[in-house]
């Protein structure tokens, strides 16, 4: 277990759980990412991850990253006098619930990153956005041994196994996240099979004229056979056929092999990058 930060100069107040009925009396910042109703619903969903100061004005709410039970989130921290105490109480609740790491929501990272870096958080990864500048579909590839087909619910476990041999730990999906993603409007998931084994998959979304490549994964035992390019080309053709005229994606800044593949198919890097800021609560098991 990694020790939690204990400020010596600040007296730790007796914080109390935040109840949904108390939300209306909070001092909500104008920059809050959640409406009053959304915050009330969030607190009702995660009652053990919501705390307020004794005077009722300052508060913190947390959640779970990608519906996982080992990576928590700081969704919103609204406070000055009790900011450190609120943060530490939330981290303790996450540790009790079994979280290994707690990361900041994009809102929190954008609002007060320096505060978190001063209190035990660090940059755990960095992602970048890439965009496809043309609406040109890749040509159909010649027939090969790999078979592409649309994802089915029964593929869930096999897809999650591919992820564990393709992505870093932080980016693994939970079964709940994958199932929820598969039911979202505009989502299309395609799997690749080789020798009757599921070895890769792609996930993409089209909303009106905007497309997004959400996932592209190939089991590391099957790298070097062109499966990633096969899945990418198929996803691009499908998005363009569905009406997309802009296609974007995000990838880790250090994933040079993926970036080279995307650039080959017309993607260029943008200036949009985002650090994933987190704090480790326990070391790897």
C-alpha cells in the first residue's frame, strides 16, 4: 500500500458523506461540469465516493474509470479551505474499495492540475488526437486468411483477452464498459479471426458526418501479419460509407507503431494533447 498524503499544517475536519438531498445547498462553481440534477444522480449512484465539508459548501465526488473497479476517478473537487482533506478522504474511500490508481477527470485536470501534482499525483500517460484530412476510402484488400465479421455478444471475453495482449493496463476495458459501448448509437465493432481464433478487433462510431476510430487492437502474438491495417482499412471504409466526412482518433503519444499506421492512411497529428493525471494507491500485485 502506498501511503496517503497527510498535510501537517492543515487540521483534518470531520467530513460527512454527501447526500443527494444536500446537493442543492452546495457552493457550486460556475465551471462545474455537472448540472445540479446530474450531480444529484451521480451522488446517488456512488454514495461512498461523495463527501462534503462540515459547513456543507465544499465537496468532492468520485467515480470509476471505464466502469472498472481498480481505477477510480476524481470527478469534481470544489473547495479551497478543505480541498486537501476532501481529496484525501476520497482517495481513502477509493483505497478501501480496492482501487489501485485514481485518475483525474478531464475537467479536474484542466482546472487545477498543479494542485494535484503538488499532492502526490503524476502524469501516468499522455494521449494525442489525430485527424484524417481526406475522405478517401482505402481499396479493398485481396482475399487473405483472416476473416472479418461483425462483433457478437458472445465475443466479449475473447475481445477482452485481445486487449490484455495489446494495450497497457490502464487502457483495458471492463466487460461492463465493452457491453455498454457496443449498444451505443452509431457504434460498429468488427472482429478479425485467424485459424478460428479471435485475434483482433476495431471499434468505430459515426454521428451525423463525424466519425471516430475508438479502438484498434491485435493480439501481440499475431503482430506483423497486417491485421491492424486490415481492420483499420475496413473501419475507414465503413465510416465513410455511413456518411462520415471527418474522422478522428486518439492514441498514446509514445505508440509510434500505431501513429505510423494511421499516418499511412491519411491521418495527421494535431496540437491537441492531454495528460492522464493520476495517483497510485497501491503497487502492482
